[in-house]
C-alpha cells in the first residue's frame, strides 16, 4: 500500500462546477497535510495546508481533514479553466501522492 | 525576489559520467530537500538537510550524494549515473512557520541518462 494515495484521474469538470480531489494516507501519526498545484512543465506550488480536523477555507479552495479516516480532500468551488493542473497531496510535507490531473472545461 | 534556482535545467549525459546539479536559495531557510518526480510515482524525497553540515537520506537515496557546506547551497551529486536515474529533479527550500510550513520548489532539472 502506498503511503499517500490519490485518485489518478484525470478529473474533468465544467467551468463553474465544484472539483473534489481526494487523498488517503497510511501513517496514522501524520500531523500536517498539504495540497500543491503543478501546472504542466512547472514546479509544484503550495495552495493549502491543514493541520487540524475539519475544514479550512481560503478563497475558492477548501481543505478538509479527517484524521480518524486518514483522509484529506480539496474542494475547488467555481472552477476556472486556469485551475487545470495536477494537484499533489503531501503528508508531513515530504511524502507525496502521485497527483490528480484536473481539467476544467469552458 | 525570493527564489530557489537550479542548474542546469536540462541535461543529457551518458552512463557513468559524474554530474552535479546545483541548487541555491536566497531565503535563508535552514531546511532543504531534493526530490525526483516520475510518472505515476509522484515526488519522492532523495535527501534532505536540516542545516549546514546536517544531511540525511530520504526515501530513495541510492546513487545520489549531497553536501551542505553553506546555508544557501545544496548540490545533488550523481557519482555514476545510470539510466534508471533519468527523471525530473526538484530542489526545495522550506520556510518553517507559523502560520504554516511552506516548501518552495526550484524550476526543476530534467535529466536523461543514456
């Protein structure tokens, strides 16, 4: 079992819809969780971090953490074509999932 | 401008020819890392450094060396590259929060070993 697993996708949503990205992790003692966005040919950039159970909102992005279920998700509301990228989940900021490719269609 | 730089950006080499990929950050961060990114496998940490002269193995250290003689620089050394080291490499520098830890990635080095 991989330490950090993400739906490989690709995930396609229409413009204006909510995109939901999911991530599970195996180390129950993990304390910090991150979502990175990586455009094609570019380096990853941090968009959200979450440390406590529950929701954390930042603009159109909401990260959700459930440590009991070892699950973290990222919701993107009002998705825009510029959100089309690969989204990487990271645990403790150095164990990464393989990423989910998101395409937002105009 | 706060940034992490890597050189070279692209490199094609042959098996066994020693190479070094340089990494430099101007943010005075103590923690730096090297990753490789391969399709379907995501980012995997090769080595990390918590401060000058302090380095440790990540998840995939075999075939790589690093050094940290000064805070800003963290070069990655491949003493005898092999084709299975063909990959996209990222150097990263971490700001340790609050409010949050933030990892800044360099632009990447695409390495091909023939």
